C-alpha cells in the first residue's frame, strides 16, 4: 500500500481499518511528508468543472457505457453485477467453481 496523494485520507483510512496494521506493519506509523501538497492549476481547473452537473453527466455517461460493454462480455452472468453502486466483474465465476469443488470434496469425504 503506497500513498500517492492525500495524507489526511490515508490517515483516516488506516484509523478506520486497524486490521491493516497486522498485514502492513512496515507502514504502521509511517506517513509521507505531504501535508503541504501542491495542486496544479490544471488540476484545480478540471476539478472545478467536474465537481458539478457536467461532472455528474460525464460520470453517468461513462457508467452506462461501461455497463453496456460489460453486459456483452464473455462470462457475464450470475457472478457479475454492474450498477451505480456495484462493479462486480467476476466473469470467470470463481465462486461457482469454489462451491462445486467444496461439494465434491464433501462427497469424497462422505460428509
């Protein structure tokens, strides 16, 4: 886990997810010195235009475009779900494979 930007968000993320201290001990108390982050003029300008209705329309357009594209992709089915809240692209149906292998093992063990 490497911080790219936003030490405040990183701190909140780590505080809200204390379990990360167990699996990411090397970063437990290390925060990069980015408290005086610089935002470029271009970034400020783009964020200004994208944070309103135009940005909402652009995001909705892209979401609908992706949903349509994924809906026609090989493997689309039971374990795939795309909507405004969920982007779950399990096109290879790993859950079904896992359940099938589990049931076979139980049968072999006569459980």
